[in-house]
């Protein structure tokens, strides 16, 4: 068994911990599953054999998780889904809370959200993008270095995540160029945090460029 297979087995084991036996061709919370199991808290893990709309969400064939109240918890979208001023493309892996509010997702490919090119790799283990309850962009991994509020932020998979305030202003990013702000100078490679007005509130030591990925 290779490392990837072992990790998958461990993840599946954790996900199914506390579940009843698997059932085939069963309808749970009004959703027809070809295979499913239910945890002690009522959370459902199952497989869809065809596209299914669950409380307004178009779910593609494959894994579908349901909260105990029947709201889709995790699924791959079969069709585009509107979120705030954005449109999440079909094929996006999505996580929702029990109220049906989208919390984060993994895009199948690079996707423009609120003017930002968000990196996408797809699937439940992909690079994720997070949202506020309002639908505003919260955190993302940019495809490449990007300028936000006059600050050049680094892209990359290890240290390149960017956080935004709900009003769209930069909250945190790793500098890809030196910055002078409020009479102080910050070095390239430092992670810097800002308040909603753009003033620096915190800085950290420079981080390595390792795993920085270009376009």
C-alpha cells in the first residue's frame, strides 16, 4: 500500500467513524443514494448515481454529505451556483454549514471571484477558497502575485494565501515587494496584516519562497 492509498484509507476511516452499516439504494432525507451510511448524530455520507437537486443545490454524481437536517454539507456542483456577486462554476467542490451557507470550496480550475484569480485544483483535497456568510471573498490562493490596495502580495501554495476583510480590503498577505506604509518599511517575504482602513496591525518574519508557484 503506497502513502497516498494509506492516507485515503485513514481519511475514510475517520469520516465513517460512528456510522451505521452502509445501505444500498436507499432514500435518506428525500435524497436517493445508491450507497449511504448515517452517523450517530444523523450526518449522512453517501454516493449519488445521478445529478440530484438537494434543497436547491444541484449536486453532481459522486459523494454527497448531508447535515442531519437534510441540508447538503459537502458536494460537487453539477451546475453553476450564484454566491453574492460571484458565480461558482459547475464542477466546484463545496462545503456548507447546516443553514446552507457556503463556507468554502475548491474550484476545478482557476476562477475569477470578485476580480481576483483564485487558484483551483478541484476535489475535496484541493486548494480551497473561503467566503463570508454574505458571499464576500474571505481567503484564497492567487494564481500569481497580485496587487491589492497598493500592496503586492505573493502567490504560491505554501505561504501565498491571502485574506480579505468583508469590505474587500486586504487583511493579510505575504509581501512580494518591499512596502512602505505609515512611515514604516516592511520587507519582501514578510506576512503583514492590515485593518479595514489599510493600516498595518501586525507583521511576521520573512517566509521562504519554497513551493511558490507561477501562473
